[in-house]
C-alpha cells in the first residue's frame, strides 16, 4: 500500500519507556555469566517479566527454573545459579548456601533497598505493612525477608481501612516498587489518617523507572485516542501503565506483547495513538510495533519526552 492510500496516524512515543537500569543489570548478569562460565546457566524464575527477553537468553544457554529443587542432581559446583530481578525470600539464599551453589543475585538494587528497610523496621520493633500485589514475585521475596506473618499485605483501600495493628505508635510501611503511584498515594493517605505516627520510607519505594514511565504516559494519554503498552500480563509495571492511561483521559488502552497483538480493527478511524513500553520490554519490540504500524498507516511520529534517565547499577563482584 503506498503512503498516499494509507490512512494517516499520529504516533506519540512516551519517553522514558522500556528497559530500566534494574532490568538492564539483570539481563547483563545472565549474559556475562554465560560468557564467563559457558552454558548452561540456571536462572530461578523469569529473570524479568518478558517472554522475548527470556527466550533470547534461553537460546544462548540460560535454563529457567522455578525452584532450586528443579536443579539437576549432578550440577557442577562452578555452574552459576542466578536469582531474578524481583528478589527472593531469605529461605532461598539459605538453601543456596546449604547446597554450596555458585549463586549470583540479580535482584534490582531498588528492591534490595526495600528488603533492608523491612529488616531495619523489624529490628526496631515495628509492625510492617506492605503495599503490594499478593503472589507477585517481588512481594513474595520482600515478605520472605522476615519470619512469616511479620509483614501484613495491603492490596487496596479496603485493606488499608481494615488492617489491625497491636501498637499504633510502632507501625511502618513499605511498598512494591512497580505499583501505580496514584493508587499507592491513596492507600498511604488512609494509613497516615489511621496511624498518624506511621514511619514512611526515607525515599519512596516505588522506583524511579515506574514513576517516570507513569508520568510519561500521563503526558500522552490526554492527547491520544488510544494508548498501546508493550509488556507482559505478569508485568506489574506494564499493567499499571494501561490503568494510568485510562485514568489520565485516554478512552482506550491495551496491553500488547508485540507487533502481532496490535488491535488493527480498533485502530480504524483513530487519528492519534500513544505508544509506550513497560520496564522489562526491550526497545526491539517497540521498533517492531512501529514497523508493523507503518505498513498500515502513514505515520507522523512525535517523541514526547517527560524526562531523561541516566541511572546505572553495578554488576555483582563475581562477574564485574
């Protein structure tokens, strides 16, 4: 189809989008481990929540497992076992040490910060409330830093209104790093009203990348007839971008995993499309989506820059 016969479409690209420093570091840890030790390299849980990334690493020799019990019995002592960016409960690192594994920690440093906060509050005798989603690997990892029952989970406003503590003067809260900034603020407001002395994190737990990507979507959503978010169903930060698009004035928003999911029928008659990607989606997926859109539309692409990011995290010393 020639550009003359293609319908026009204004494409607003949210910036920043895609990979954050924690995801970059986690993926690089697996790649470096493969270079240094050779395949196979074992990874507990998806290193980040993106099938393209996981499949690319699997093709290079990474083997993904859910639990350490899935490791082969005759594992070479030098073979690395890597923990995902989401973090793991203390029981997992204790088991890895008991088995004398050569383990590498790809936990995002901003998740590790939340782990340290939880331990400090516990040591100081505080009851801890965690704002997060039940069953998410990051929440499992953070709550697993302390004995069972020592962290109470707050998933919504109702939980914040009903949670009971034994001493209202000794309460602290922490949160998952990939939540909706606005939803979390609403829950924190309830907790502060109910427990005026509640201890907050020194610096908010929702990470810079989640905050920036949501702010960037808020810039494009009111100007867009539809927003597409490239990400995965099990990626918390990607799902939040869909929600933020809808609450920020865009009538339609959808999560897509790649170019094959573009809802072309729904795009008929639309003049402005917003496009972004979750923190675990590689830029190659964005390029493929734009390429696919260009075969159906005459695109006018505009990059909408909210802020620029320059955060980098060090690799573990074993592979630096």
